């Protein structure tokens, strides 16, 4: 039977982060090829989806149970609220799982469920253990489990081989991850990168501007980027601007760092920007300096715009991109990042490097990756 429906299953639907961007592009790609798209989420549904579809929340009302960490932090007078919710939560969980099983049982072999995170994959595997599709015999949906995180993160879950076992196919974002994951899981794994919507920048002169799109989070090491930028500013002939688009818990500390380093005239944090054409217009460089990444979508977006990136060796995908059109830092320290920035800022061939990055990035276009998905579905159906 051919597939004509796709269910995208994630932890939190919407919000910030690379997984959300990846999910949105997958939805656009499948929808553009005539497949019906719907969603499942363990937790929240935030904002408007770019491709409308049915949304099934596995754990509705979770905020009012002991699964919400805030409940334990604020237990109420004499702990009465916590005690009451401790009695309620097991019954709520049981209700949610029965409701989930009823929902899954209605999904048949004309559908692929793509589970994007470990906890969503575990949710499906446990449902199979409860016999959710047993009555249907072999007529269950195609199950695709995809790892969007780093190998370091994956090793935190020693039960992953058991969790992944029922999947019809397991996919990773880059070939090095695929090879290592196949060894960890003891099964065949397929490479399937995240996709990026193609876009073109209006013809405009390049300026001495470094543009970064990122969640403002400690794990992104943006403080090191700012410190490295400060170090390099006095060592290059021309002045540069560093623009960091995004929001997150580190905004206050990053703004304080900019002030402490007296960089207010050259470093700005203007908030989120979802218009890639606007964000990268006039940009000469981008950067990704995280410690660990699954793929590093922001530098692929930059490459689509012909903007090369300075990257740390945070993921196989980022390293590969730097090899085709970018600048790879020797490590993760401020000095490592500063050295790569200096090389990029002083490179007379920087625009040519950006064109090579743009050529390489076409393999990640929504059209190309959707073709890969449909070919995979055809082989497995």
C-alpha cells in the first residue's frame, strides 16, 4: 500500500530550536507532494503551525500533575496541593495512555509516523508493547525513528537499542552519525538530513557583518563567540559587526557581557528573526560555536544564502560543511574561535568560499530531502 499520510511526533510542538525548524520543513515538503500531514506531541503546542493539521497531545493537562516540576517546587500550604496531585497523577497517566492507544490504533498502513526524539520513540515502543496494533496484524503504520541529537547525548540512554528495535527504519542526520549509531543500535541506519527551505538574497553588497541565528542558551557558547569577536576586533584592518538573532535564557548574561567588553556599538542581539532573507542580507559570515549539535541548521541556512560560516567541530555535519565552504576552528576555546574568525575576516577569497557553501547546501533543500524521504517510503512500503 502506498503512503499518503505522515504523522510528525515530537516532544513539544512549536517554539524555538532546530528540531522545530526541521519538523516545519518536513511538513512543508510532504504537504507540497500531496501527503496529508498531522502531528503528535508529548507536551506543549506553541504558536501557529506553518502546515495546518490535526494535533494530538499525548499528555494534556500535564501542568496540573506531579509530572510538572513546578508542582513540587510549590506544593501548597502544608504540601496539600502536592499530596492531592500525587493521588490524581497515576489515574491521569493511565487515562492518557488508554487515550493514546485508541488514537494509535486508528492509524493504519497508509501512514508513516516519524518520531523525532528519544522520548517520543520510547512512547511508541511502549505502545507496541501494550499491543496497540496487535489486532491489526501486520497492518500497522510505517514507523520511522530519527535521531536529531549528538552522539554524546545519545549515549545517555543505554536502553536505546531496545527502544529503537520496533522501528521499520532508524535515521540520522549525517553519515558519521549513521555509522556510529548503527554500531550502538546493532541495526541498519539510514542517513536523512534535515531540510532547509531554499531562498535567494536580493543583490546587495556584502558588508563586514557576522550574522548568527541561534537560541540564546548556555550550550550554544555564544559568550565565547562574543569574547573571540572582541579579541579579533583590534587585530583586523576593518571594523565588523556581530548580529546575534534569537531568544533564550542567556539573553541577560550575554547583554551584560557585551556591556562589560564595551562592544555595544559592534555587537547586537535584536531578538528572533524568522525572515532568512532579511537576516542574511549583506552578511559576510555566520558562526556556529556550540559544544555539540545534531546537524547545525543555522549554518546550513547561511550556506543557502552563500554566507560561509566559522564553526567549531561540534558535529560531523558542521565539520563537513566547513570542509566544503567554511572555516573550521581547531577546538572550542575562545582562542580557537578567535583564530578561525581572524582567518575568515581576513580572507580575500571569502565570497568564493560562500559560493562553494551555497552549492554544497543544495543537497539540504526541502525539495531534495523530500525526494529522499519519498524514495525511502517507497522502498519500505
